[in-house]
């Protein structure tokens, strides 16, 4: 069987050997289910589920039954489009059905006629105010406003107050049902205008559903909004480190879900010509449709045996009624007691100040008394650090020593508790990773900050996508330009990827690491930070990364390398800084020290004043 080369670095793959898409399994299951009902109907009931069995009717199919099914699926499908996006983002929405019911009541009351058969309409709620026979745009705007408000409340509660999605939307469900009952006083609202009733006539609901489904499929596939949905749902930490404003995005997702629920409310009430107790349990129908035919097809990933740890746990993500994960023991006395909690911990000498002859123009990065507290835990204490232009510095230390915390403060992932940072000659305070990137700091984080459900180009440009048309969150992506730039970056860094269209989820640990490193090479930078860049790599891949670092050195680009690999550190860097219990305890030139000396500082065997000034 011939193979077609589509990969980077000389690798090839056979497109015919791609796995059978899981979505076709869902379609096949539905076909089998319909066939089973047809067989049961003919054998036990003597009737057909789909076909017409009456002799005096020429039609092959039971058109009336099919029309009812299609219309019902269309209305639930409109709700499911919004629910699908919520689930893709890692949330849940139990309020969509109740929002439909409340919105239908309110919108119908603004769509009523003044007279029925020449007599005043006894059901008209606002006839005393003259608000009858209004243009159809009025009830439509009222409906959209109701859905927008409900979605805004849901999203704000979830994003800004950190209330679990299950609890927030459950509260909205109860609230919406109460509003519907209060608004209608328990009575149906009917007699809409002809223009409003026309929305639900014939196949109009089907046309509306198909149009919205196509529109949002295109939005999810080709816009910044869609890529950010997948990124947040698959790895929220990666999305945050990439600079995506997660809270704002979640609010937008729930607002869109609320608006789609309001559209379903208009279609449903106009089709039935009345608004009564409707929408109840539609949220479960919509979730089922999203999971079976929506999310499984284009949304959150199925579970693979290699990634069971990524399985979405309803209790963890929505109820939050789980026990916390076992906490890694912090450095201390071996019994889980952290010395950093003590107000008077054992004295450790800070790193010596830099060369007094250096000026700010010679220094790329400088920190002064950089401190980070997590409640009572002092993760980073008074870190004084300098990095000169063209210099490569290694940061070493035991797990929990404060190395990654130090990087997160520099790159804006977290906001420091105290201290100052100077970068490129000026004092800076980065509000987030995007600002750090724009300033020229590129980082390979310890957790790689990759979104599992996105392909390679989407990950390389996550948070700073190239766009054809700038429409805010709905900007149209320039996919060709991003793919071309990705290919160039992978070739430049000698990274081998068989298929750029494969999602990160289906790549090996080494390939993921290489993608994260290639991302730093895609953009011009003034400083590169690598946090354990070779931790999951094999021998050949490690050699590639080390060659990249040597190339950076030849080009005069400064680097901060966090590593536990002693051989690698002495081979690649100019200076070694050791962290212990949140403090810098050593600042040494590599030619004046050795591995035993570094280990002594890491373990605490050496705790005195470091002898050397920063190189």
C-alpha cells in the first residue's frame, strides 16, 4: 500500500489507515435503532414506524408522523447547538429548557392580537396599554433580550463567582420556571399575530435549525471563538497560559446558549400558537442530542485508554463535591510540614547582587525581592535575579523549590505578591501571558500549555491567531498562513510531525514537547524560558532540543533553562542559579563549580553565602 507524505521532517503517513471516525458509529447506531423500531412495529403492532401501510393512500412514507418528528427535533436541535458549545467549554447547562418556557410566555404576550372574531381578545395581557398587534420584530427582540439576560446571569455566576456550572444553571432553571408561572398566572397565553405565527408554519423551524447548525459549525471550525472553545474545554490551564480571557469567553458562551434557547422559544410558541407549560425537560433532550450527535462529533473528546486521566468527571467539573487530590508534600521535614509557612524559617543566604559595573542596557531581565504567597504558603521569597543579553542561565532545585512559580510571575500567568521586575530596560507588570509575549518573552511551560483537542497550527498560534477578517471573538482565521508558518517553524527546529492536522491528543509525549518548543521558535523573542523542556523526550528528541538551545546561544538570544539534568545544564548554560524552599541559595558560574556542589545546595547541605557574583 502506497504512503503519501504529508508530514514534517521526512515522516509520512497513510491516509487510508486513519481510524474510523467515531461519529459514524453514532450514525450507524441510530440507523440500527430506527430499523429495530420498524421491525418491532411490523411484527408486534402490525404497523410501520416510517412507512404508510394504509391501502387508500398512495404515499410511501407516513408524512404526518415524519413531520412531527422533524419539527420536534428541529426545536430541540436549536437548543442543543448552544448546549453543545457549553459542553465543549467544559460546562453544563440545565436551564435551557426552562429559559425556553419563560421566554415563550413573555414573547407571546407581546405578539397577541387585539381582537378575536371581532371581539376583544380576552387573553391579551397588555390590551389596556395598547400593546397589541405589534410588529413581529418586537416579540423577537423581547425574546432575544430574555435569553441574553439569562445567559449573562449564568455566565457571570460561573465565570466570576466560581459557582459550579451545575449549581448555577440549576438555580436559573428554578428561577425561570417561577418567572414563567408568575408572568402567566398559571394560564396559557395565545392568539398571536399572523406574522408571528408564520415563524412556526411549515418547514420554517427546520430551515431555522439547519441554518443555525451550519452557521455555528462554521464558527466553531473557522473562527477564534471556536478555537478558544476547544482550548478551554480540553485544557483550561493551557488556554489561560496562552492569554485567553477565560472568564469573558465563558460568559459569551452562556449568552449565546441563552439566545439560542430564546430562538427555540419563539419557534415553539409560534408553531403551537400558544405559550403554556412548555420547555420542561427540553434541557435533558438538548444535552442528550449534544452528547450523542453533537459533542461526540465536534466537541469534547472521547476517552482513550492513554488519556484516562483527562476524563471529564461530572462530580469534579460541575458538582465539585469531590475530595481534593492528594497534595504533594512540600519541602520540609519529611512529615508534610512546610518550613516556608513559618514566620522565622531557617536563614538562607540570598543570591549575591550582580556585577556593579553592569548597566540596565546590559540586562535583559532583573527581579528585585520577587515574592509570591499562596495563602500561608510562601512559594517564592525575595528572589533577586539578573540575566544579561546573550546569557544562558539554568535554574535548578528540588520539586516545590519555587522554580516554576518564579517563571509564572515573570510571564504574567500569576500576579506577584511583592517585588519588582525589569525587562528590556524598563519596569514591567504583565497583566497576563499575552502582554509578556508581546513584550518578547516566549515560554515552554512545564505542563506544555497545549490544548489536546486542537491541531498543531492551532496550538502554535493559540491566543494570537492570524486572522483574515478581524471581527473580535468571531474573527475569521487565516488557516493557510498559520499552517505555512507552522511548517517553517517545525523545519527550523528539526521537529518531526507526521500529520499537522492531527490533534495533540493523538501525539506522543515527545512530539507534544517538540510542538511546545517549536512554538517559541515561531515568534521573534527577546527572552526564551524553557521549563523542563526535555523531561518527556527520548535520546534523539533530547538531542534536537539541545541543538535548538545551542543555536539560540550562537544567535545571541538569552535563555532561562529549568532542568534537573545535571549533564545537560553543565553542557548548555553559562551560570547556574539554585532555588530551595522558595529562595535563591546559590548563584554560580559553571566553570567554578561541579555537580556535587550543586547537589549540596539543592539538598541543603550547603546553606552559606554563595561565593560568586552573577557572571
